């Protein structure tokens, strides 16, 4: 039985650092990541969905949009996320295509632009807390608050920044399409940047939301809805650590769902970093997922064979 | 039962009209109107594939790349085109889903990012002719030509513009995925902006190139390769005319391919307007296509599907 796997790769796997932001650098980062994904697929024929983050890339689009504001309207957030699904999906599908060709593998990749439904009544909309875009001074902040209805927060000493809601993902609208492609053996790139956040009214009509969805939570939801066997979260570290950064730091090879929840409760994982990843894993396992892995891109192949990374089981 | 496939090509200006600023509200309203027309084709029972242009939208993205170039490295044209496939696909998809739901047809709509292979020895690469992006002052144009190797041309006193090749589309990389989704009951938005142009290098690897593929040419190729039963080309007139503008002018309901080819050779269809549409139609029919419908968006949205527009059919 072919295993169904969802792998979430970080937006940072697609940009190595701030000195490497040229298109060619971004493409090379995608090539490296796709090489590791192809290694996984060479070892085991999987029904595979690749999801990705877009943090740095959305930042670029917003910054450019601000700098071009004298000439052009600002790009709305849902459209920004859709832009990054286009740009990053293209790089990933092209890099995967070439990697499959190089290894003589008969696989193909396709990107599906993905909308993810959120609840218009999600409490996150009342307390937007996800900072996006550039810092600005108080006067500029005032203008955006009044003219554009933005929520803004002051970051001590650095100025004001726009904050948007980060609601919980409820439904991946393109789920049937992703299934159709997986059934045909296509490697599917979906849910880029956590998906384009949309809300639905009583009549079933959907509209874009000024919100961003955590890509690990969206990937977990997709894995649940697909009935996936395995959720893999690719991040900057090979293994999940307890007491991260302390002298008592220790890495984890294999933990249970109960242990994962206990470590969350004990405050081992940093919000905005490891915490949403472990939360995504917990959600997946609680909804019937059989196993999850957290590791870095270089250890993907080994981790799938059970030889690396942190494995979380029910 | 396999549904018949209809491929419909719309211009980028269907979403961002001339004189509009391209505000999201404007584009949404335009997309809503477009979706009503698209939903009609779906309601007729066709599996619908939509190809959209992206001229005005990619133009805006290029303005933003330049405005931000002091701080953020600009993206290349292929990546900018991919961005428009994402955001325009999303907008059209969302509006079409809404319209279909309104009609009680809750079928999926998907946007597939589409790469299109061109030949790197295409003569377009030696002599780039297609202007893209903003006008630049001379000092900046000279700098860009020197540092980035761009080809640029002065445009009758308005400033300098980048020119890129417009090579012929040869192969649609995601063809099988598009076909599969259409067969599975989804409407598919594909080949946006004519596709993301890539070449095959010596090792057969795909490499993105800075070029623009003509959307109508790509549509004809995609329609033929999908085996689409109907290829819909939208234009500014409700029907094709013979002897257009003369006292002997007549509107045509139906034309055979060879008749259309004869009229084209006689110069009945002006280059830059109806000419390229008829050429696309013939390219599709020669590639194995069955039927072409040429009409306006308004007519397609409102008139009787049986008599609307001009049909060009195989001999």
C-alpha cells in the first residue's frame, strides 16, 4: 500500500539568508530542498504533497508594494499570498521536474493554487497579532489605521507595524483536486504560505480575508483531510529539543502524542517557532494520523527510513 | 460519460480595463462579470479550461520590482509571470466558484501553474520585440542594459522600455495534469499569461527564460493538445465580418477552415485585430481541433448559445 505523505517545508528553506535574496539564490535553495525530496521519493514510492512557507517572500512583495505606492495601489494580502504561491510553486515544480529527470524517475510535479477556509468568527480576527510588512513611524501608522483600517502595534524602539489575524484553518477548498492528482501519481505542491485565507458567507459565497494562516497548521489540516499516513515538518533543526539553548538541552528521537502534549504544557517550545509545528503534529495525530516527523531538509531521506529526525507517534 | 472540453481565452484587460487603476475592487468586479460568462459555458455541460492574459498585471508587478530595486533584488520576468498565474488564477477561481455555487453547480475550480517550453534557438531570442514593464529614463536604461544585459528600446519620446522575445510555444509541461483535472470534473485555469516560458538545456533540464509567450498562440496549442471540442476566442465584435466596413459587408455565422484560410489570404482580416484570432483558430483546427467560436464576452454571457458568434469548423 502506497503511503500518503504531506511534507511542509519552511519559507526559510527557500531563502538561505538575507545575503541571498536574488532570484538565482532562491532557485538554488529550492533545488537543494527538492534534491532531498527526490531522495525520499527514490527510496519509497509515495503519494506526496509538498507544502511551503512564504514569510520572507510575502515580506518582499509588501515592501515593494509600499515603495511603489506613489504610482500603484497596495497589493491586498490575499493577493500577496497568491503571488507567492505562483512564484514559489513555479520554482519548486521546476526544480522537482529537473531532479526527477536527473535521477531517471518518472514522476511529475504540479502546483495547485490553494484557498483555505477560515471562520469569520475566529477569535483571532478580534486580536490580530501576526506582524507583516515594514516598520513605519507613528504618522504613517495613523494614516493606515484611518484610511485602510489596519491594526497596528508599536514595537519598542523600532516603530509601528501592521498586524493581521492568524486564524485556524478549517477546510482546504482544493482538497478534491489534490486527491485526484495524487491518485494519478502526481507530486502536488499545495497550501503555499498556509493557503490563501478565505471566509464563506451564509449563501456559500467566498471572499478573501486579510489574514495569514500558519503553514504548519494548514499542512496538518490537509494531511488530516487526506487521511495521510505521515506528516513531515521540515525545519532548521535535525531534531526537536527540550530545554532548547540551555546547558541541559537534549534532542528527542521518538516521543508519543501524550509526551508531546506534556512538553507543550511545560513550555518547552517557543511560540512562533517550534510550538506551532508540535501543535500541528498533535492535531494530526489526534485526528487519526499514524506518525509524524520533525527534521531538517538534509535528514529527510534518513528520517523516512527511521534513521534520523524526531518521530512522534500516537 | 466524458464531458466535452471547451477552452476559452480571455485578455488580461478583462480583469484590468484600460483607464482603471487596477484596484482590487475593480479587478474583483471585472472578475465577477467574467465569471458569469465562464459559468455559462460550464452550465452548458462543458469541462472548461480558461487561459488568461496578464499584460497589465505583469506590468504592475514590474513597476513594483523597479520601485523596490534599491532594497530588494527584482524578480526575473518568468517569476513575475508565475506570480500573476497565482494571483489572477486565485481571483478568477474564487469568482467562478461563487458563480457556480450560486447556480447550484458546486464543481471544483482549479488553477494549475503552467510552464511552457520554447526553443532557445527560436529567432525571437535574437531579435526581442515585445515591450514589457515601465518606461525608464535614459540613465537608468543605460545602467540596466550594462549591468543586467537587458535589451531596451526608446519608445517615441516616452522613455526606454525593456524588450523581450516572444517565442513560439512548443510543449505544455503540465498538460497531463490539466487534462486529468478536466476529466475529473474540475474547471481549470491554466497557461496564464501564455505560460511561464522555459527552455530545455543540453541535459533536458527546464530553465526559466525572460520572454513572453503570446496567449492566443498558447491557447490554440493547449486547445489542440487537450483535444478540446470547442475553442472560444473572445474579441471586440460579436461576429466575424466579410468585407468589413464596405457596403457589401456581411456577418458570418459559420465558416469552413478552408474558407477562413482563403479569406485570410485575401486580406479580409486585419493584422493586429481579427487576423491573429483567425490564425489561432486555424492553428487549432490544423492541430486536430473541431470547432472554434469567435464572439464578444457580452454576447457569450447573454445570447443564445446555439446562434451566438461565428463558428469556424473543420472542412
